[in-house]
C-alpha cells in the first residue's frame, strides 16, 4: 500500500502555506491548500482527506471554530498549527476534538513526525482481531472503533480518545502515569507542562461517566496518574 495520503493545509499566510505544502509533498503526500474554512469545505466535498493541518489564527472563522464543526461530522485527523505562546488555545483545541498540535516556528522534522504518527493511526488496520469489551453498560468494539452507550446510542470518539480508552481497557486495574499514557497516543517525549492527558481524560469522562465529577470508570490516583476501575468483560 502506498504511503501517500491526502492532506489539506489550511493557512491564510501564503508563504507559510507553501512551506508546509512543500514539506508534505517532499515526504510523498498529496496536498491541497486552503486559505480559509470555506475553501476547506469545498475541497472536502469533492475529495476525501486523511489529515488536516489547520492554523488556529485564521481571520474570521478561526481554526477552533473549524475544528468544532469538523469534529461534529467527521473523524478526519486534525493537527492544529499555532503561533501563540498561550497554552489555552492548544488545550481548547484538544477539548473540542483536535488530535495533536504543532507550534510555530515549527521544526520540519518534528512536523513530519507528528503527521506520520497521526496518519499511522488513521490508516492502521491492526485492530481487526481485537475483541469487543463491555464495561459499565458500555460496549467498546475495538475493531470498528465504536463505543455504544447504555441506551444503545453510538458515542463518537476522536482518534486520540480511542487511543487513550484502548490503553485503559488494555490494562484494567493498573495505575497508568500521564507520561505512559501520553506515549500511547502521541509517541513524543513527555512535557510536564503538557495537559494533553488531563484534557483527554476529562473528555472521556463526559462521554462515559454517569457523573463526570464523581468518576467511577477512569479514576484519578493523586500524584501517580489514572486507573481504569470498571469491571471489564471481553467477548
């Protein structure tokens, strides 16, 4: 199978957009370019995308608005690009469904590594033989990446949420540190100021727990990390 994927670069600065596209094309990917959300949607209507590299600081409809809209109807991979130093944009981006982020000025090698890691998760088909697992009246089918709730409704998961939940159900009853969990979903070195895992856990709790403020499935172990405390049945 070819390593080529379709990536859409959404960046209003023409020079930056050209640089990003050049890096990705040199790595063998097919790249489409958009300066705004309208052009992005037009491209996606006629051509499926594997990944979107999305600048947060767009004029008018910004990257966070676009991410929120995309995630409401698609599981396409999303990497946010930001030049801001404030962590809040990255945290909000992850909250609303982005898979990863890269900060400007970016290192081309780091950028391509992030892209490669996310694309590997997007196209990876190794879950075909994995079992279906039930916990707290939820049914988690790891082959199809589907999570069903108590009432039978499907609960949408972003790829990062799927990776994190998979890490938890693979090690029930075991305390997992933030750095170990971060390695499971991003494969990059741990930054003690990075709140990625806390953000993702909070998102999962809102989808899984009867009361997210009093979690019984993903429980915090203060000073150590998190533990998957629900009883697990494997089918």
